[in-house]
C-alpha cells in the first residue's frame, strides 16, 4: 500500500508518545527516569520527522540523524551530571535537588 | 590702563585663593596672610588710582571692557562678561579699594590673636572681589554675580565666629533678608529683558528711554522690584532688620561690609539704573519716602541702644535712608556724595569702636570679668586711656552729626536741600525733608550720647580692669588717622558754591545720569535767602543734638547692665526696636516654620515622598520580588511544570 | 485495511503500551527496559515508513548505545527501588491533567493527510493531487543507491558542514562527560 496514507495515524502515535513523555517528566521524581522520558519525547519527534520525510524527501531522515547525535551527546553529559549530583547528595530524587532555590 | 581694570579684581581674587589655601594648610602663618591680604589691596588700589587718572584725562566718559562672551545664547540674549569703566564705577573703585585697604590694615591688628586669621582674610579678599564685580559690571547679570557674592561673603563673615549659635543665626537672617531682595532684582531683570531685550546698563538706559513712556507701568514695576532688592541689600524698611544683627561679625567686617561698601550697593544700583527710576516718578517718590522714613525710625531706635555697635548699626541704617532720600529726589550725585563721605566717617566710627572694644576686651579679660565689652554702660572715661581713639572718633562724630566743615555736613545738607527743593513739586517731599531734619537732630544726639558714655565720666568696668586699658597698636590707629583726614577733607570733593567750591563730584557724575536727568524736570532753585535759612537750621539741629546728647548723658547716672532698671514708656519701645523683630517673627517666621514643618516636611516630605513615594516604591519592588522569589523554589519539577504550561499555551495558538 | 496497515497498528500499539509502562514502573531499571522496547517498536515503524537506515541506527545507537549507557548508570548507582508514593497523587493528577491538555491540543494532528497538506502548501482551492505537490522519488535510483546511499548522498553534500559540526558536538560531550564524572583530573 501507499504508506503515505499512514501520515495521520503516525502523527497521532507520535503525539501520544510525546504526551506520555511529558507526563513522565512532570510526575516522576527519579532524575534518570525523567531523563529517559526526555528521550521518549525525542523519539516521538523523530517519528514525526520520518513521517514527513515521505512527503518532503530525505532531509527529514537527516534531521533524525542529527537529533540522535544530539540525544547521544545529551545523554552522555546529562548522565555525567546525574553522577556528579549523586556523589554530592547520595540521591537522584529531584525533590532533594533544590540548589536553585531563590 | 582702563583695559586692564580687571587687574583690580584679579589681585584680591589671588589674595582670596592664597589665603584660603593658607587657611587650610598653614593657618598659623599670620605674617604671610597679612602680607598677602593687605598687599593685594594695595595693588588693587594702585590699579584703581591709575584707572581713575586715565579716565580723568580721557575725552570718553565710559569704557566697556569685554573679558569674554559669557552667555551667547541667541541674538536676543547675548551677555558678555564685561566691565563698565565710567565716572561712577571709577569713584566707587577708589572708595572700595581705598577704604577696604585701610580696613584690611586695621584687621591685621584687630584679628591678630584670632585662630581663624587666614580664613578671615580669605573671606575679606573675596568680598572685595565681588564688590568690585558689582560696581564694575556692565550689565545686570554681571553685577548680579557681585550682588550675590557680597551677600555670600557677608553671610560668611557675620557668622565668622560660628561656634556661637547667635552669630550663625544672625548670618542666616542676613542671608534670608537679602534673598527676598535678590528675588526682586531677578524679577526686575526678567521684566527688563522681556520688555527691552537687553540687560546692559547702557542698553537699558537707551532702550528704556525709547520704548517706555514716562509714568507707564513697566518702568514702575521694574523700578519697584529693583528697589525691593535695594531695601534688602541696603537695609531699608521693611528689610532693614538684618543689619543690626549683622554686628555679630568682627568689627572691621561691620566697618567694611555693613557700613562702608556692601550696604551702599543699593544706592549704587539706583544710580546705575537711574534712567528706569526717572521714567517712573511714583517709584522715585517711594524711594524718597522709604529713605526718609528709614532715616527717621532707625535714628529713633539708635537713641536708646547700649551696645556701641548697635548704635552705629542703626546709625548706618539711618544714613542709608539719607542716601535713598537723596537719589529719590533725583539728587543722584548727592546720594553718591553721602555714600562716599559716609564710607569715610562710618568706617572711622566702626574702627574706633573696634579699638574701644579691643581695649575693653583685653582689660576685662585680664580682670577675669565677664562683662560685655561692647556695652557702653561698662565703659566711661576712656579718653584718658585712649586719647587717639577719642580724638579720631570725636572728629567722626562731628562729621556724622553734620557740623561744618566736616564731610558729613555738606553731603547731608545737599540731600536735605534737594528734598526741600522738590517740595515745591509735590508736598510729600516737604514731609521727607522734615523727617530728614528730625533724623539729623537725633543723629547728633545719639552720637554725642555714644561719645559721652564711652569717653567721658567715670570708668564703670571695675577697678581691676581699669589699669589694663591701653591704646591700640599703630597698625590699628594708623588707618584711623588716614580715615580721619578723609573725614575732615572729604567734603572738598563736592564743595558747593556757597562755600567757595565747584561741586566737582556733581560735574564728574553728570555724564552717568545725563540720560536719566533728561526725563525729569531739573531740581528747582531754592532762593538764596531760603538756602541760608536751611543751612542754619541744619547747623542748629546738629549743635542742639550734640549739646543735648552730651548734657543729658553726663547729667544722668549711668548704671552697669546688671543693675539697670526696667526701661519705661517710650524708652522701652525704642529699646526694643519697636518690637519689629517680634512682629516679623509672629507674622512671617512662625507661619513659615509651621508651613515648612507641618505641611512641607511632615506631610509632603516625610509622608508623601518618603513613605508613599520612596518607601512605597521600595515596598512594591519588595512585594514583586517576594512573588518572584516564590517562583524560584528550586524544585525542578515546578520549573518543568511551568515550562509545560507555557509550551501548551504556545502550542494552542499554533495547532489548528 | 491491508497487511502493512495491520503491522503498523500492531507496532504502534506496542510502542504506546511500552511507553506507558516505561513511565509508570517504579523501578528505574524496568522503565529503561520498557523504553528499549518502545524504541524497537519505533524502529519497526521506521521500516514501514521507508526509513530503513534510520531504523537500523535507531536500534544501534539508541537501543544499543544510549540505553545501555542508561542501564549502566542505573546499575552503577545501585539505587534502591522506591515504590510510588501515592500521597503524591495531586502531583500525578496535575501532571497527567497537563499532559491531557497537551494531548487535546495535539489531537487535530490526526486529521493531517498528504492531500490536505498539499492543499495548504499549494494554497489552491478544491482538491489537490498530493502526488503532484510531493513528487515520488525515482524508485529506480533509490534501488541503485541502496538505503544507505540514499541518505548518504545529501548528508555528505548538502549537509556536510552540519555533519562535521555534530562531530565537534560529540567531542565536546565526551570532554564534558569526562570532566563531570571524574572525581579528580
């Protein structure tokens, strides 16, 4: 079949995944899980790119490539930060990380 | 040399700067201060003399010395810092630097032991600078620099011994009274510029004659506002109250600023702007009446004062009234003549009084007495201890009383004569003449009372202090001798025809007031028989006053202040100066204080500005900051939630 | 409904279910594994949507490398498993409510079809043939290039400079990670 016809359903799936990622970020207190939810949101966006790449050409796929690179870099740095925080507070609970309190 | 007239200003300015520097760095270097302080005055006097000589030989009567363009704002308003050297300012230059120099010299002896010696000379030099700017200025704004500057120096010198509260209060009083007058001068300046578009004295003279008709409103307003300034600076009714208090300053200051020079600035200003006054006959009448009234009232107060300087202060107010009576009757030359002779004899009187106070102060100090060295009831019989001072002050007393042939006789007689002559035009001038004659009688009376109380009779300062009385050093008596010579011979500069003179000053000043005099009818001639009668009357008044004062004072028993009985009846009224200070306090000072304290300070400043304005803004910022700080709770989850809310809001506008 | 669509929906359901489990498990390790599952499902959807190369690196990079890093850190920290604190239910309600609003906001996306997009882009009235607006790729060329060549061509030509910059980005990330994670340099 013409997979272009799947554009609408793909976008819906993408939106659901994105919303689930947002919900996770909002409710979870474990910093690592929050991070994973962010990855989930990135994946949802990737799905949108792939869906539109069917119409607009291969550039969409290249964007996904870049997003992955950024996600990999972010994961490396972010996890290093979490490690450093854990060494400092013996916890990855976001409720305990409130150094920015004004 | 005329183009170099600014040197006369520069020398005292240098002196002021150097002495101010010494006051900060080497306050004890009194020799250096004396040399600088007196030296610059000698140099300024030399410049003044040279300028005068050159002007005498010059065919041109008026020079304008432009130093720089001060306010080149528009075509309509372009003010240069320029000096006007003419017959009037050259004479004033001589008087100020001459008398001023002598007083500087006197101060060397008088202030010798004062710790603020250098500061004193810095102020005194600075005063001369501003006074010269005032008389030399070619336009109202330039003169106004000097006008304000002398007020400042006056304030600084009245409050020279600022450790005593009363002295600094007297300074403030003088300053505030002068501010009222200065306000008048400013308004007059605005009016002149608005109406004539010029502020130069020559411009005012020419444009005023061309644009204003005689008797119209504008010149009247301008003249009255200018005269308001004069009443402030020259201590006339209603603003005279500051001058007696100004005696809180050192005595040479009283001689220089509050007798010889600054207080005569008002008279000078009227002559400078004579064209405006002659265009407003009503203003001239006001000037004459205010002058005559001041002369009379101040003289009555002088009758019952015991402080030697207070007597002289009221005498000064009274004599200034004479000068205004003179210029108010368009006898401008006579006004200036009296200004000059008054500078001589009143400076002499003040410096003589200074000598007496100096001697009394030392004598009482040695005797550990706390009696007031200025109170005449503590003096008496000083002629034996201080023969020179006695003789010199005697001369000055005869001069101020109007005994021929001393200087005061001629100048005072001319003013009274002018007032009498104008009487044929308007009867109010007869009243002025009568007031002036009565004031002359009282002047002679209180002056001879002063001399009798001070130099005759028995010394009342106590046995112990009597042996310490001694004559002042030569540096103090020297200037007195010179002033005495001027007092005796000063009348020569304007010796009238009946005394074989040629009225030199009147001819000399004629070009200055030439334009102004074209607006008024010439002073009517007095028949020569009448003239003789007037002169005889004046002499009789003087002699009666002198004899009466002496006899009444020496006959009565004088008791020292601590044993003095309560003043009674009219004497009490005079002793308390008609309660004018108290009335002013009730009517002006108290309401102003109330307004300032209640309305302006507590309501406007403390409540509206501080509490609502400043405090309110601070509290508003604090409240907003508190709200903001609630957002910064450090919880990442909270930040993320806020972020998500924002994202949702943005997305809702993007996705359709 | 043909086979392709059925397969798509199966994987879509798989992805959504895995994601739901990922965000609800209290154990971080379980969450991570469910995320891996989500990524596999997404990779399958990528294949269906003709993005074979991306599907491959999705598995390699994401599931293989990034998620392994996550698992590694989780195990390294050896966190004790904290059961959900049900006293925090207002926070859950708030978060889920906000997410629901976001979902409702994104709901119109389901109406997007290629024809509608073509109409909006070409800005013409009436029905527009999307095949004219979005031309089909030359399938012969695609076959000749292969899946990798198809994406490598623009990546190394039009997107060369961004591509090089990503290498710098990765280098920075490596240095940053080392600096942050190491106790002493």
